[in-house]
C-alpha cells in the first residue's frame, strides 16, 4: 500500500467518510489508521501530512470535530483520531526519522519555480500556505514580526500543552522545502506592504486575530489587568509575567483555559474563571474545562464583570453582576441577561481577560482598497482573494478567532486557489 493508493480509498458507495467531512481541513483519518494497523507508521505520517504540516501539534491542541462525527461513536467510543496523529508524529521524532522523510513525495507543478510568493505571518495559516506552495515548487518567503516561527502556536499556547520540541520539529519539515522565513520583521515598520506587493507574484495575508478585546468597563486600565493573549505571549517568550495570588480569568474559551493553567504555574494560588453563561455553553471543550478544574481552578458561572475595583492604582477586586440565561442569540446559545440580584465583589489582585480577539490590519495601506467586515476581518471572495489583485488571506484574520484546524484548512484551500491564479499568469519579474 502506498500513500497514493490509500488516499483514493472511499467507502463502498464512494462517499467521503463523516469524520473527513466534519473536519475544516478534511483528513484521511481512516487511511492513516489503516497504515498504523499495518505498522506502516511512516506511511501513516505521510498520509496525514498530505493535507497539513502540523499533525503532532494538532494531536495536542485540536478540538477534533472529526471524532464527534465518527461512526464508531454511535455505538461506543469514537476512534481517537487526534491521538493517532500525535502518535505518528511522536514516533517519527523519537525514532529520529529524517525530516525530509516525513513529507510525502508530491510532484511539483510545472513552471511553479518562476513565481515568488510572499506570506505575511508565520502562524498556522501562514506556515500551511508556505508548506503547500513550496511543496508544489513555488519560491516562498515568510515575513514574521516575532522572533520565533509558529505565531499563535508559539506564543499563544503554553509549553505544558504544546512542547516546543514538537512545534520546532514540524516547523523544520516546512523549511526543508526551501521556505525562507524572515523573523523580527514587522510589516509596516521593518518592511512596507508596498515592497512586499511589488516583490512577489502573489501575497498571502495570514496575521491572525491577535488583539485582545477589552471588557469596556470602569477600572480596566488599572495595574494588574492584562489581555490574555499578551500575557501568554510574554510567558511563552520567556519574558516572565508574574501574577498575584488571587487571579480572575474572564472568559471560558481555549485562551482562558491556557491563561488559568499558566497562572497556576506562575504563582497564582487561587485562580477563578468568571463566565456569564454556564459551562455547557462555553467555547472551550468539556475536557479542557475539566482539566483546568482538576488542576485547582475554580469556576463562577452566570456572572459578568461590571467594574474593576482598585486602590492606589492597583487591582483589588472585580465587581460582578449576577446573570441568568434568556432567549437564544445568533450564536444559538442562551443570551445572558441580568438576574436582578445584588452585585458582589470578587477579591483579586490580577485579572486576565480572554473574551475574544480582533485583527490589526494597520499595515495595509488604505490606497489599495482592502475591505473589512464589522468584526474587522478581511473580506475575501470564494477564492480567498481580497479585492486587491493577487492578495489572498486566510486564517483567523478572515474567519475571526477560531481553532487552529480551521485556520489550517482555510490556508490549504486558499493555497490551491493561489496556485491556480499564478499559473494562469506571467511572473512579475520574468
């Protein structure tokens, strides 16, 4: 069995398996499982890497919608697709399989080497685009303002959940295709967008949603209140970010989970989630919440912050309004509304906000005519191209803050359209 043969397998009726259909980046989970059963672990890894460059990463951080759709779950436990991806990548790393052998041998597109692709952002979407385009033979340069490759994977997910040797090993497999990554290079500061646009035949904007949303309440600027994403970035880059003994984490999504568990490891003695709904309607998966609570985090449900209480310019408490669940909103979840009960103050000396993120596209000049949605994400067409000719976009900067697998899936499909676009045109520089 070769990966080419395995990749063509469907069911008896020629249908796509439900696990594959449920994934934002459709995988061949059944085919890699067959390879594992035959102890062809390298083949299984190559099948996984046909559609993504980060199986070891996703084996640790993916929300695995594929398992929710697994047919085996109808009569028992679903197949552990996520853990199997992790096993394959860990096997290759621990057995010191050369990085070049991790990648499936894919035929390069004729004439691709004539085109130079610029990618802004070395996060999961940007590096996925670089991986796919370079694998097809295009020349790729990635511009990243951070000192490390990985974007959110490197500075938004703490090492206890995503070990850096796992991330670094999979980054290396991308670089093996000749991808050039320019670190500490902020577009709009160290290099202009104009220069990138003129230099490359096509550009992928994949800077993600990196700006924490504020709560919009009194006292939010007091010392001791930090955006969750900024807090995690400081910790992940080794700059240190001490917290007080009593920490409130506002929100109950994946960023909130990471903030709380890191706070426990950084000196927090009492870490409390503050969430306006009940945990059944939280963005974070149930097992993530259970893990955080199992480590000692507390959970306050049906409460919403209304004021940060301070003394001498520092946080001493968080005033909370009690809520109840009302009619369902556009998200399909019950809308939290005030219960009418008296407010109360939670004594804290550190507050980490993790309610959502938005985008910062200040580096894109107005003269180009980029368009934005109400949530500040970029407008793209069905090819993932912006209104600017030859400029594509993918990831959280298009769909809003979501999951790693969603960003990777978007970048994969956007790359396919980018390749078609390029090969239908003459290179800018001959």
